[in-house]
């Protein structure tokens, strides 16, 4: 989640677990970030990732893309 934050206070809880049967990873991040002057509450939950690193990378990409998309939508509405 913190990958999408650009300023202010960030609060988050990350989690990851390797499943014993499938050997796949569940990775998640839930938090509060500030992006372009606005506060967002976000959650990204994944299961079945090939590695922990892949899961973390996807969570970071998804959080950045979501924050950017929300910021664009809010800008469009204010103009």
C-alpha cells in the first residue's frame, strides 16, 4: 500500500502466507495512504501467487494504479 503514498502519514498492515498444500503465496496489504493531497483507504488481497516477491510486486502495482485512477476521476469531477 505504501508504494502509492506520496506524502503524509501512512498506516498499513501487510500479510503473506505460503500455503502448505499448493506452495503458492497469499499476499495482502490494507491501509490508509495520502496521495496527491487526498486520503485513501485501500485493500489489495491476492491468493495463488508463485512467490512472495511476485505477490508484493502485484500489490504495489495495483495500489499505485488504483490511487492514480481515483485521483484522475476526482480531478475530472472537479473541472
